[in-house]
């Protein structure tokens, strides 16, 4: 059966000079150690040779293109007798992530199969390894001996299967990882449930790019003394407003905004900006002045950051100049940001120059939150989920009744070094007022 | 960090004073080491010999090769000669252009510049280690050199050596220049391209201020440099009593693959045709109109030409000129050829303008 293997760009040089490529063509047969392409990077011209015998299937770059380190270079289709992998295996050359260490010129190679691999084999031992880390040389030995690598316990770093492990397994010297009497476990988990003496399997993974950014940013935010202010907003009026807008949009399908309907967020964001006009200090940022003393930077533009939960993690792009945009324009921007984030196409400019952030964690759930400030801002708000709750209301006939209201919890955190509780309290009440009585928005329209 | 070391020959036991880090840890008891010096000054021959030494099947583990060339400009594998050097001046002064097989930037060679190549197994390849080897050799000559962040050899802020690398599956080489007595003014002239509106994918040279060893030592010269490098090579790889084997033109007749490589290096296809794609934009105001030209050149051939002439009589000429230029080499010969093809069938009244256009294009490319 054939296995598709991808070759990735080795990191033979610093990453700041992107490599240029010269290639074999699809359909060419390659053997182990024949050159497949030449890559040029700042001062080094590197000839990359094939590690496998096979046919070149696809090229990921054209000659003369600039390639990215760590990305696949070309796909080689090989014939492999072993049936152990039913999914594509990727051969990647790992990169040292520290830009300041000495350039690593020897290429380190790891082969890993994705975690969703290998259904359970119907062998008698219960030990299964979903991550068969092994070098091609070790895999070759296993293949030659018709050995399923997922049965071998690796003794190298990260559970890597070494040549010795394979040889010992073949010789039958390796003690069986579990007692033969235990039944095969139905789940493909690596920890067998039978013997208590088995060590717990832990794997270490480096942080993803987004996690790393979050780690750095939140560590900085630790130095800011936060205080929180929470309140409840009755959203009935806003819901009506939103329904009206959406009805209008539905009637005019081919509207200039390109929108089918809007969510609550554009309304929240615009009213936030309107409320900010009277509380500009919440749009500021704390900076170090030239003499070393602390200053407040007053910012004219309201660039509201909107927290988005994407498959890659938390992203907070911002909508620029909300103070100059209408609700529908904001909705348009929001839609565009969501599309870009789903395509992983957000640019650094989307994340820069945010002045205040609004997080809609309520789409997942929650009542009271305690959002953490971004260190370039002094205020952040989070809105919870909308719940239908009973509230007292005095009707037109003067009788107090219990009515159902749509209630949403909001929590604001602010930097207590420069903002006091009263300011935030008044600001939130102002915002709440605008949302509960949208007539005020109209009254302020110029 | 500079190290002033008296130039007496260091015996192995004295090396221990300078710390174990200076010595490579030996994993094998003996290392196969060979050292060569070229008696030829032809740049193409020397490059071909270097390639042959690199690719030999029965290659020694570690090879040192020392060579020097007559005047020429050598550019890196993926560079754009039109952006890196002044081709017109070079052609006037009969300085040839050569493209080498390793990466890196453009350099000027003359007989006052000595080149060194160190070939080693790929696993041992380390930019800093090989640059430090040469630097230590210079220390023995009382020259206070050091290795900078880009793994170039410098004395203070000034560069004395540029280097480049080539890496294949099992071997790698590091080669570089050493400005001993080179003509720095000529270097400045030839490596200064005229200002052009040219954008391309080629590797750009990183320019640095340069100096030469002569400014720092009265006694250094090509032979003393070679000897010092040889000694340091022997010390580093722990092979005493190394000698330099001489290579000359006989090698070409003995090894036809060297001759073949030498011939390939001389072809237009290699020297100019390996240029990555670039776009050159030019414009000029003539008496009779404004001309804008945009050339897209790939592998040295004009693949796309866009010419706009804002004089209404000349629109047809622009179209025909585009047709004539596309597919020609981006060189004076190519331009000349295009205009020759065009002259056939053009009215007499436009001949002057065409001549002016041709002169301008020949001047500007």
C-alpha cells in the first residue's frame, strides 16, 4: 500500500532569510539519497536529498518561490509493506525556536503519526502505542522483520522507539508490557488499565503560537491591579431593536452592507463607544513617559477589540474607529473579522492599536466573569449569556407584577492605578441606559 | 574577542593552555585530511577544481583548498548580477562576471585576495567553527581578527572576508575570501551597481565596510596566509606535518569532469541565465515623447515587456517593439537583436527615434 510522505523545509539557517527552491518534477522517480531540490538561504546553498525511494507526487512550491521553514516541501509516494499506518505520516524537520542560540546546522528528524491514528490491532498484548516515534532507520528494521511498531514500547525520549527496543522485541527478550491475562482494552488509550505498576503516560507539548502570545500577554497583565464591576442589563429593548434591524435586512436581501442579519455584538459595541464619549479615560492607556514617569495616553479613536474563540484559540482582533461607524458598518467589520479568523488569515494590523475590549463569553455561557485586562488598555468588559428571568415591574395600571425579562450579566474590569470604581460604575450604568432605552441613541444622533 | 599570539609554532602540549574548547573532540583515532593549493589563477578553473574536490567519491573527510584569481566579480548562486554590480564598467574594464555554486553575496577578486575552502562532513558543519579556524590562523600572524554575528571575519567594524556555504547530503563546504592586498577602490567601483528601479527574487548582498590585511600587517602576504591556515588546520584536526599539494592545469586534462564543469561555468546560461525572476522599470523623457518600459525577466530572458510611449504617432512602434523584445536575452546583444529585427519594415521617419530608444535601452539595462 502506498504512504504519502511529505518533506518539510529543514531549518539549516536562521529563519529571517527565506529559502528559495529548485526542484525535481512530479512523476520523477527518486531514490534514497538522490537530490530532490536545492534550497538557497542567505549564504548557504543546500542540496536536499530524498530519504525514501518513490515517485514525486506533488510539489508545494515552484522553482524560485520562497519556502517557509517547517512547511511541507514535496510529497513522495512510496510503497510500504507494513500495514501499521493507515494515515499519512509526515516527516518534518524540527526547528529550534530560540532565535538567539547558535544556528543548528545538523538536521534533526522526527517522525510522528497524528494522535487520531491506529485503530486497535487484534493482537493479544494490550500495549498499544498511538504515537510511534521512530527514525526511518528503526522503521526499516521493523519493516524488514514485519513488526508492528505500535506494539513496541519506546525507551527513548518522549517514548521514542530506538533500534535496541526493536531488536529486543524481536528477540523476545522484552518483558511484555502487560500481563497476558488482561483483556484487550477497547479504547485506543496508551495507558493500559490492568497493571498498576505501569507508569502514567504524560506527554509534553510546546505551546502553540496563540498560547504563547496569551502566556506573554497575560504575564504582563499580572502587574496591573484589577477591580471588577458587575451589573445586569435587561435586554428586551435591544432585542426589539435587533429584530427591527434584521427584518429590514431581510427585506432588502441585496443590501449595501452584504449582511443577512446581525447579532447583538454590533449594538453592544456601538453603544459602548457612545457611552465612552463621556468617559474618555476608559479609552486611555498607561505609558512610560520620556523622563521615566508614568503618563496617560488619551486616544481619540475607539478601536474596540472583540474576543473571538477560534479553533486555534483565543484571538482578539479589533474593529477600528467605532466612534465613526454605524451599527451596520460595525456588523460588516465583525463579519469580515470572523471570516478571516476562520481562514486563519488575520493580519497583525487587526490586533494592533486596540483601545478597549469587549468579550462575548456569553455565547458559551456564564453569569459573572472577571475578565483580565490587556496591558495596553485600562478597561475590558465581558457580557454573559442572556437568560429569561422573572423581574418585578410596575405596569401602566400602577400594579406591580412579575414579568419575564431577558437579563444579561456584564462584568467590567479596569486598571485601578488610574481608574476609580465610581467612573466605571457610572460608565456601565450609562451603557446600560443606552441599551435599555435605545431612544437615547436616537436622541444623540447628529 | 581578539587574541594576540606570538607567531612561534605551537606544539600540541601548549594548546592545552588555551582551553579544550579550541580543540575538536576526536571520535575517531585518525582523520583523513588533505590540503591543496592551486597554482592556477583562472577563476573558472579554480571553481571547477573546488567542485571536483567537493564531489569526489573517494573524498577525504576534511579538505583544505587555497586559491586566488585574477580580477573578476563573483556572484552567489541565486543573485541578480544587474542588481549586484556595475556590469557596464566591468565590461569596459574587461572584468569578467562569474556565478559560483554556493550561496551568499557578490565579491571582487584580484590577485591580492586569497580564497580558502574548507570541506567537511555534513554533521561537522558549523559556521562559527570554520570561521574561527581562519581567525585563529590570522591571530598567529599577529592580526586581531574576530568572527561577527554573520560569521564573517572582521577587524573591528571592517570586514576582511566574506563567506558562503554549500551543503549536500553528506558533505558541506565553507569558502571565503581574504582581502590581503586587494584593490579596495576597484572593489568599491565594481560592486556598486547603478541605481535602478529593479525588483526581484534574487538574494541581495549585504554590504559592509571593508579593510584589508595589509593595513594591519607589513609582513602578511598570500604565502604566509596560506601557511598559517595550513598550520591551524593541522592543529584543529590534530594531524601534524601537513603539506600543501599543488594543483595545476594538468588536472583538467586528467579529469574530464573538471573540464566539463569549467565549461559550464563559462556559459551565458549559467552566468546570466540562472538569475531569478525580476522586474525592471525604466522611463525617459525624449524630445518627441515620454517612454515607460517595464521588463519582466526570467532566467535572463525578457518574458514580458510593457512599453508605453505617450506620443500618438508612436503607439504602433511600441507594440512592435514589445513583440521584438519579448523572448530576447536581457543583454546588449539581445536589445541589439530586437532593434535589428524591428528596423525591417519600419518607416524612415521613425528611424531617429528608434535609434535614440535603442541607445537609451542599451545604456540603462
